[in-house]
């Protein structure tokens, strides 16, 4: 085979291998997560969180429910890296999460869509904070587990 043809085949082979790796990465399913939220420091509040990738796979959708909380409370909340026992930073920026307003029955729901996908090699948790003025006080927390 002439040298020019060999070089072209090598370049084409390298391009196809690289292209296959990109296609494999895009075809790889992103993880769904779920958490059971448990009250902290004697609080009765509890709930659930579900996390799914957006349809295009570039973002994350989160739904949170709370029960047995203080009626009328407004609860900031976030997904963080780490665990409830070993905290980390907020994922997707704090402004992505609208606070949860607790109704007169002690229940509330929250939804958020993040512009980032959760990496399946990192641990995450959901924190429900006491109030905007008391972010250091955690009402409920739950480690996210892959479904």
C-alpha cells in the first residue's frame, strides 16, 4: 500500500475511534436519584426528593415534597455535593431553587431545573434550610441514591 494511502487509513481509523467514543459517551444513560428526607435536630419534617436528567441530558430536574413541617414556613433548599454527614457546595447555583412554602397542613413542594447534569461519580444530598436568614440550620436532609 502506498505511504499516502496508509496515512489516510490511519487518520480515518483514528477519527472513527474518537467518534465512537463520543457516541458512546452520549448514549450512556444518566442516573436517576432519589432521597428520603429526614428531620434534623428533633424536627418532625420529612419528605422525598427525586432527581432525573432533563430530556436532552444536559440538565437536571428535581422535585421535593415535605410533610409535618411548620405551617407558613418558607424553606430554602438545594442539592449539594457530598452527604448529609459530610457537606459540600451547592449544585447549579442557589438561585435555581425557589423556596418551598409550607401550607397550613404542614406540607410543601419544590421543583427546580438545573442547567447542569449530575455526574454519576459524585455523591449528592438534599438540604432543607430553616430560612433565608438561618441557612446554617438544617430542617431536613437526605442523601441521594441512584435508582
